[in-house]
C-alpha cells in the first residue's frame, strides 16, 4: 500500500484528489496539509469525507510529510 499526502487539500483540486485517493484500494492517505491556524480534523471541515479521511490536517512541514509518506 502506497502512503500518500495531499498538500493543499482544502481547495477544489485538493478535495477531488482526497476523494480519489480515499477510494483507491492501493493507496493510504497518510498526511493532509493546508493553511489552517490550528490542527483540524479534515472531515470536521468537509463532512462528506467522514469515515474516509478523518486525518488531522495541519500546516505544511516537509519533514513531517516525508516521515509519514512514501
């Protein structure tokens, strides 16, 4: 399983990419980043992803992304 990240997940393209990756059988969403002031659960902001993308979304830190993803 490939661990992936979506950087900029709150825009239209980012949401579509989260939707595609959350449904893909060979992919695990491991990291979501956006310009939130505080860490926020993605599915709390976008309820359509409840149960599919319940990750904490935080500001971009390249070191964290590279630790969590392939």
